C-alpha cells in the first residue's frame, strides 16, 4: 500500500503524475469550500507528507495528523506554521528559499515602477475613455533614477530589489535589518540605518522582512508620517507587517503619497476594503513568485525535500 501525500497547491501535471507513482496522492488546488476542508482534514489523518501553501499548521491540525513526517511548504515565508510545535513532534518542515528570490524582487520593482508612474491610474483613464488630452502635471509621475531606496529586511529578496535599484536605476540604497549586511554595503554601496531614518530619508520604501511576532504590526502611522511628500511605499512581504487601517488612513489624508501592495492583512482582499477605490494605491493579488518558471522550481524543490525526508536523507532546504 502506498503512503498518503496530501497536496494543497497547483502542481504542473508532469510533477503530479510523478508523485502519483510513489504516493497515494490527495490533491487540492486550494481549500476553497467546506467540503474541501473536511476532505483535507480526513486525508491528514493518514498523510505521511504534505506539500503546499496557505494552510495554517497549528497545534490542532498537527494533533489530527498523527502520521505526518514532513511538511514541505511551497513558500519561503513560514508564518503559517507553528514551527516549535512542528519540531516538537519530530516533523521536518522545509521551505523554498532562493528559487523565488528573483521573481519576487521583480514584483517589488514592478510595484515601484507602477506607483512611480501611476500606471494603474493612467491605465484606468485610457480604458474608461477619459484620455482626451495629453496628461499634464496633475498626472505626472516621479523618477527612480538617483533616488534613495529604503529596504526593510535586507535578506535575499531585499538585496535583489536593492540590486535592481542600484545597478539598474542608480539608486542609493539604505536598509534596516537586525544584522549587518557587509556584503551588501560593499557591492551596493548600501548603508544600514534605523527604521525612523529609513522612513525619513527614503524616496521609495520596499518591505521584504518576514512576518514574525517581532515584525507583526511593525509599520504604522508613526513611521509613515515621517515620509517625504512624494514617498512611495511598497509591501511585498506579508500584509500583517503593516497596520493596514493606519496605512489606509495615511494614504487618505495625504500623510503618505502612494503605495504598491502585493500582500494584505486579509487575502483575498475583502471587497469592501477602502484600498479597492483609492487612486493612490496599486494592488496586486499576492503574485510575488507567480511565474511559470519560479512556481515550477518551488514545486520541484518541495517535492525533492519530501522525497529526501521520506528516504531518510537530509532535506535540501530545512527550516
Ligand atoms: P530572508 O533571506 O530570510 O530575509 C529576511 C531578512 O529579514 C533577513 O535579512 C533578516 O535578517 C531580516 N529580518 C528578520 N527578522 C527581522 C526583524 N525582526 N527585524 C529586522 N530584520 C529582520 O528571506 P527572503 O527570502 O528575502 O524572504 C523574505 C520574505 O518575503 C518572506 O519571509 C516572505 O514573507 C516574503 N515573500 C513574499 C512573497 C510574495 O509573494 N509577495 C514571495 C516570497 C517571499 P537576518 O539576516 O539578521 O536574519
């Protein structure tokens, strides 16, 4: 009899077929209905392995998963997992760092450029049939070239965003991070500062710090009110790093000029969110790593981690 593998993620067909040769696979693209969630819980009572994302692994779910040996997250962020409880039970947790760094940094830069040039507003103007005259000063954007880019969380993705800014656009880079990053200081001419200095000096701010008890609600009105008149704020990390209601109020009352957001406190973004109707916001549906190549590589890595653990070998990327 084959071992049960539960997958909650879209996998490309060849990989799914390959896993089905080894495992009794219970596959959900997402847990979108009560029926899915009930079937998922039932399957987890048998599962030796889980591959997926967007499933909160708390103590209750772990209790209901007595045979589980490996949780292979298809993400780098592990804020959905009770890491201590997972390790206490001797379950191996793995993630997918590195393979998603460039695609996610691209999304950061996409938002930096869309916000700088007010691309959503301009796109809406054209599609609504309001492009009657050439856009004037009221619709102009701002340059990136020569400006200061502030990175909150100078890890793999933060440095990849900074590198695009520095080498591609001649931007000065400042960053806040809990440890020093001497290699970034050297290669990018970057300077480590505290959060207050970063929010005061940066023209563009990009958040790439993981969500953790230390970073939850890290950014709110106190920091946003330090920003320059045309400062742009981008979050590609996790919504809960920002106090969203305060961000909305700052965008509304002009404390903050513009924001680009790939992540939100609640996802999908609720239909009644004020962010839906604000001109000075660009919203994306959490697509940081969502390219064919990158998602494929993430799924391959998660599968490799799973097979390694079940074969008694070390996973490639343990948490
Ligand atoms: P990483 O390489 O681990 O970088 C995280 C950086 O944040 C590290 O430099 C770390 O400092 C720093 N840091 C952690 N806690 C901190 C704190 N309390 N204060 C200050 N700095 C702190 O991770 P990554 O691969 O760049 O990924 C970063 C995050 O991006 C993920 O956790 C995930 O939430 C998010 N992400 C989002 C998407 C998306 O679709 N939008 C896609 C991928 C990732 P140390 O070096 O000192 O540890």
